[in-house]
C-alpha cells in the first residue's frame, strides 16, 4: 500500500508553539493528519493531508454503538538531536488486540508504523524541544458504515493526529490527591477493561467528577465484583511501594496492559527493586499507609508518564503518603523513563524507534 501526500502549502502552515508548557494538553494540533479507509474487505491507500473534519453519515455505527478504539504514544527530541518514538511497536500491537476484541480489522504493523513516521516527518517542526514537552501521537479507528442495528461495521477509518504537548496535568510532576469509593466501577470481568476503547473512558467520567468534588484529581478504581481490590487510578495503572516491594494489580482482564506499566516493571526488576503483580485490598491499603508500611503510590501512563500521589481520600479518612512528597522509587522510575525517552539514559531495551 502507498502513502499519498496532499500537503498544506508552506505559506499556510501553522506557527510553531513557542511554549508548550502553557498549552492545554491535546488542544493544539499540527498541520497534517493521516487517514486510511477500510472498505470492500481491505485497507485502501492512506493519505497524509490537512487536519480537517471527517465526513460521517449520521447513522455511522460508531455514533450509535461505540465501535471505536485508540492509542496514545509520544515522540521526543533526544539528546543526540534525533527524533524518536517511545515503544510505538507496542502501541500498534495493542491497537490490533483492541481491534480483535471489537470485531474491527487488523492493521499491517509495518505499514502503520511507516505511516506514523511519515506523518511526523512532515510535521517535524512541531516537535517541541522544551524540557517536559513532546509530540503526542493519537492513532484511532472508527466504524463508519451507516445503519441502525447492533452489528460490526464493514467500513472503517484509521486516523492519526499529532499534538505538541507539555505536562498532562497542569501541576506537572508533583504529587496529586486521589479519591476512592465503591459507588462507581470502571470495568467488569470479561468486558473491555483490558483494551483501549472510548467506552471505558466515558464510563469513568462520573467517577472522575466525584473525585474532583472531594478535592482530588483522580479516582482510585476498585474491582467491580467485590469492590475490595484496587485496580487503576484515573486512566492510569497504579503502583504501591509496600515495605520495599512494588505492587501493581495483575492483568486479569479488567485493567489496561499499560505500556508505561510494563516499562516500570522491567525497570524495577533491572534495578533490583522487588515487584509483585498482586492486587491490594483498599481497607488494608489504608491501614498500611497509616502504619507507614506503604510509603509511595504512583500512577503510570503515556500521557502523564509517572504521576506521584500524596494523599488518598477514602470513606471518612485522608491518608497521607510519604509526607506528601515524591518518594525515591517514584522519582527513580520517572528519571529512568524520561531519561530513556530523551536519550540521556541508555536504551538497552530497544524501546526507541528513530524517525530516520
């Protein structure tokens, strides 16, 4: 398959954002997007073209039944001056797993990677060079066939958008407060909690607003079956440092197999930090924080990288972690991941994919 380029004339392209730290995450887009249609049982040639509205019939199945998946990745300018994407192959592989679960067509991984590379090269001047900034990559796929009736679509659009971004949270790499309750659930066993589809995130909005009402930035989700075990925080995987061991919920079908999560686990093991993929009970967690056994909590995800937690609000209690400061394991994971992404720490894992 070819990649056709219908480029915006140089004189009509957007100015480069001078200070991405002042831009709201995901609100500024580059000049071009990649669009590819699936019809007649196969993918057609993709096009790199001006960012513009997609044309959809109001009966398009995505609008009625939510047949949609997406990914999130980042591209960085490294210390050597080269541009590199972080673990993009893993993003594409996960997107194909999501597609399989929602009866959507598989993408050719090599073609998808090449398309993303070519798109970034076209809009290379928009890759931020500021510390703490990057080019956010948003691939997504939607069902476009019109028809009212629950069934898989036969037509799809695969699209990739790019956004120059700073920190996902306005406060940046600073400890956040989180809230937990059994009033809401993010996902259920054997559902879609282990893939990246829009419905999971829509289902999290009410819980997120509830957390904000309690002065917290994120919801700490509990399992939907017993409402006892901690699973994720906001839209991130979550880690706990308990008596020197790092704990995170196992991949049992209800949480997303995060790429940053996998990176943290690998980095912990390689730095002689014990790791257990084992869910913690919320009541025990609160007791362990009070007793000083749990000394750190942090979230992990592509958008935010590593997000330290200073306080957990649950029922009538407020449980302060690490005296509200960033703990040593949290800091180490942040430094290692950012260091690899920026080319300041050796990438011995092959996580970086360079544009040239």
